[in-house]
């Protein structure tokens, strides 16, 4: 029979006191990062298992991994998402720690972070198709919910999302149904699953509308107004003005609007526009723009509720939930005679 590993065994192997080992696992006292990492590594090597994980006091802390500090200012939906999360966590007695996601995933250990800060759960968003950061999260064993489809990790994570394939399809179909053919798509970064899903919907709608899919009409950029502005400006230097543009976020729509305006291109008279993910930024634009409302607050609420259920073990199976969306037609896509 396998011998049970005790605090004493870990302490002897590390050359520290039993009390120090206890501090690491129970969140009391002060232990240096070097010693803490050594104890956690040794415990894993020895196969230490807590007698009853449920007896460990909860920290009442949730870590929310947002965008990195360079792109966070452009994620305008973050405040709405956070509002939804807090509407659930605050009444439940949890505090939320907002942490920028690491830019260099290889140098970041979620396992150590989860242990050192004793968070009860984590929420992450904007996953990519091969997210090494998510793999580190999986190793940590800490309850986690992803906002967005965690590509390459099907069946491993609970997540909350909207059907981005359907959104890409509905936006494109709406434009095509109004007689547009050369439809320019301003998409987010290729690596993000939201960009991949929107593109899939775009292609499906073109096919169903008997329209070709021209790779030159698909532009990728970071989620910043500047990048969208530059992408559209560069395109217009060597191409005719498209009759319609699809922007895959509110901040991209802002860059598109500015690029068209600087060249005297009118919306919708010269170029129709639709975008996914409305926010106050574009709602305040003097030109009413047709958009898809993703209900960011509801995404936050659902993610927080799912995470609390995981923490309390009232949810154990890997689960996905899709928040409904709606297309708000504000007249910025007008009828054109297809050539």
C-alpha cells in the first residue's frame, strides 16, 4: 500500500520546517517565492494529496485575466463584461482581481500564481487557436471559465460565448441580401478564435448568396482604431471603394468610419457599413450604424455564474453556454443593384 505523504515528509525533503509547509498550503504566514515554489514542486514529486480539499478555507478571490496592457484600452466592451461579472460576484461575497494576460506565455506560470495568490477561480477571455496560456491554466487545476471559444481545447474548459459563426453569417447575409457583392471584411487577428469563427460565417454566407470569396477582401488587424484605419486606408490606395464593409468589432468600426471620412467617402451613400459588438463609442457616432449586439454584460454574468458553480461543485461537467445576439438595423446598409 502506498504511504501517505505528510507535511513532515515535504519539509524534510526541502530542508524547511513543517510550519513553513503548512503556511504554503493554508495561505498563512510569509514564505519567499523561491521556497514556496520548491515546496510545491516537491509536494508534486512526492504525490502529496490533501485529505479533504473542501476543508481548505476559500479566499473569496477570483482572478480575471484581461487583455495585455497594450491592447486593453481598445477593448471597449471590457467595462460591460466586468459589470456583468461583478453583478454576480459581489452579492456572493467574492472580490475580483483584474490581471493583464501575459504577453510572453512561456515565462508565465499560472500554477504558481494560483497557489501564491490562493484564488478560488479564474476567468479568461479572447482565447487563441493554440493558446499555451490556457494549457498552463489547465495544469493549475484551478476552476476556470473562458469567455470565448477555447480553440484546440475542446472538452477541457467551460466557456461562455456568442455564436460567432452565426454572427459572421448574419452580417454578411444582411449585406448580400441588399445587393452587395464585393464585401470587404475587416477582421481581428488571425490567431483568435473569434476571428476564425466570424470568417467562417462570412464565407458560408457568401456561398449561400452565390457570391465568390475573394481573399483580397479579407483584411486582418489588431483590435485598435489605428490598425483598422491603416488597413482600410492602405486598401483604398490600390482598390476601388467597396460598396460595403463588415467590421468585426466596435473599435474596428471606429477606425473604418474615420478612414472613410478622411477620404470623403460617405456612409451609407458611397459605402454601407455593419459591425459586430456595439458599444457606446459607435452608438454616439452621428451616423447611425447597423450592428450586432453581443450583450457583453450578459456574457459576464453567465461566466461568473458558471465559475461560482464550478467553485461550489454544483457544476462538474465541462459546459458551454451561448448568449443570444441580435442585429440592430439602423439603415447604414442600403440597397444596391448588383452588377
